[in-house]
C-alpha cells in the first residue's frame, strides 16, 4: 500500500499560484483549485440530487464528503455513504453502517487537473476497479471542472466488462469556503447516454465532525 501524507502535512490550506515542479494553472483552474483547497480538513453532509431510476438504492442515504488530505499537488476527498440496513437490522430497529470505500483524488498535473477514484475494501486492499478517472481537456471555470474518461480507465472498464462506463464524464463543482450558500457537487454523465445523470450535492456552509478514515487511508 502506498504511503500517504499526514493530514495537512505542515502545508498551507490555500494553494500557491504555482508549485516548484509544475507550471501555473490557467486562471480558472487555479481559482477552482484554490476553492477546493479552502475546504481542507472539513467534512460536509450531502445527499443524492438526481433522480435517475438506476440510482434508487442511493436515495435517502446519508452522505459525507471529507477533505482528508491536502498538499500542494493533491487533494483527497473521502466519500462516505450510509449503507442501507439489512432486513434483520430493520426488524431490530437498527440503522445500517457506512460504506467508506471511495476517495476522490484531485491532482495538479503539467497539463491541468486530474480526477481519480480510489476504491478500497474494508481491509484496505484496492478494489479491482480503482484509480479510474480523467484529465481536464479545457480550462473550465472557477466553479466547475469536467474530467472526461482517460485511456487507462477505458482499458480498465473494458477488462472488467463495464462497457457502459466507456464514455464517462465526471464533474466537480465547488464554491470557496465561507462564501454565501457554498456548495460542493460531484456528478457523472455519459456522452453516449444523455439520460444518464448521477449527482450528489453537499452543504459546504456547515462543517460536521469528520468521520473515521476511509478504508485503506
């Protein structure tokens, strides 16, 4: 398992205009990066904001996005999702546990920004489908960045028989911490399926207590 940086790692919470090893980002991407960095260390509650029937199992589940790691070149946002209670636990009046398998990794590269999905099992081992995502192809805006699926991910999806994911486009939207009605959103669409929409939104005005570490972190 790769070694991870400690939380904050004695680094500033605000991103620098450039890093020693990477060129400066376009102005809009730098503003987006700074906005993302402004939430470092915080956790926020969220919920499913889309209504695609394919995501019915996600409805009414509690969600938390936790900025678990920040450095000058990478931001790790753990995505915690409440598990649906089993029939036996429902009979006992118990709620489900939490799925802590997902972490979103946003990285600065020489060409822009990159989004990857780190998926782990409860024992910390990587899932067979992990480290997929894409790079920005345009400067985007200060609030919105799109990440079309990359070649590595296409090969991974083909290998795992996930043909529906071959045209994925992921999106992140973020407002700076402290701004009015601050929100954070993660979204999935597909270029070959205009009906596909998965979107979760988080209230980035009201931090909550950080959850336990994501699996493997």
